[in-house]
C-alpha cells in the first residue's frame, strides 16, 4: 500500500488523485485527515501509524522554521525504519540549483536523512511551481510589477509533479537510489505580462523586501524566503534545464506559462 503524506496540501492531494485515477490503491495521511485518510501528525510521533504500508510519498512538511521541518521529517523516517512493511520512501525535495534559496537547507538535510534511513529511496527535486511564480507577481494600475527583473524561472506545473510522484510510487523498484531534477521550460515575468497583454515593471529588491516586511499576513520566516526566490530568479540561478520531467511523465508537459498567467490574472483586482 502507498501512503501520501500531507494530503491537506495541494501537491499531496493531487498525487493522491493521480493514484486514484490510475486505479492504484493508496492512502492519504494528514494532521486533519479527510474521510478514509489516516491521521498523521509529524509533531506527535505517537500518531505515526504506518501499518500496512510499503511505500511512502513524503511530501515536504514546510511552512515552518528549518529545525521544525527537519524534526518532522526525521520523526516520520524513524517510524518508517522501525516498521517492517515500509521498504521505500519518495521525498519531494527542491531543484538542484536551489541551494541558495532560503528554504533549501531543510530539503538537503532531509535528503541526507532519507539516504541514511536504511530504506529504498527516490528523491524528486521539484522545480518551483508555475502557480507560485504567477502568484508572486503584483498588480499595479498599469500592469504587473515584480522583483524578478528579466530573469527566468524553469517553472513546472504542480499537476505534472504530482503525476511523476504517482508514477514513481507505482513502480518504486525502478527508481531506487535515483535523484531526479524536475523542471520545465524557463519563463519570465515579461512573458507572463505579454501573455496577459499588460506591461511589466521591475522593482528593486530593497523595495520588494520592504513590501514583504510590511505585509502583516506573512509569517516571520517567509519574507526572507520570498526575497531569496526573487533574487535567484533575477540573477539567473533558477533557469536550469533537465530532461528528467519529460522522460518520467507519461503525457505532454502542462503549459507553465499559461498556468502562471492564469494564476496572475485571477489575482488581478476586480477579477471574478
């Protein structure tokens, strides 16, 4: 049996749906499980019931400081290593060119934990989502603004990453000890603006950081993470290429530019 963790999140829920669409039995695990899913709270080791499971799709438990994220992942891997039935773990990590990003450390530390777990393993180094790229663009009266400058991001649509996670989970023995870099074709903020037939204005990183710090909705660790994405895109560190996604996916890639543009359009003030 396959379990996908974090199924209250979008990547995990899409992965679980991919498995269902492919008629593969799978179980979701979440701190707030839906009907038919298993309660799984990484902050409570006593809740980590892995009975009857052979393959774990460990979707990164982000949205916290590094020490908490790593502790959560370690707790699940320790539980998996103690459970006789679990033989393989698939971890959704971060693209190889993302080491300088503000959230990379937790991913790389978890990769080390996965490799040292004694289980079979596969690491999916996911590129940044096209949906995220579109959401980080900001609307002004005359068009879009961003701190991305002319830099490109090898964005990937979340649904494609979910499909690959499902494909690997169905036949994990074919992917033992493999690390895949899953990125799409590079897109820029200017490309998105052109698709939407609006202008794009680049703002400086200091102005962007000031806006982030003034946003009372963001958690304390999020502004530096978002600023690290902006400077990385702006200076060309996330426009890497890899054929892994194309080789693994059993369907054409989704249009990352279209998805980014649709996401940005939906955030336009007054959009219905």
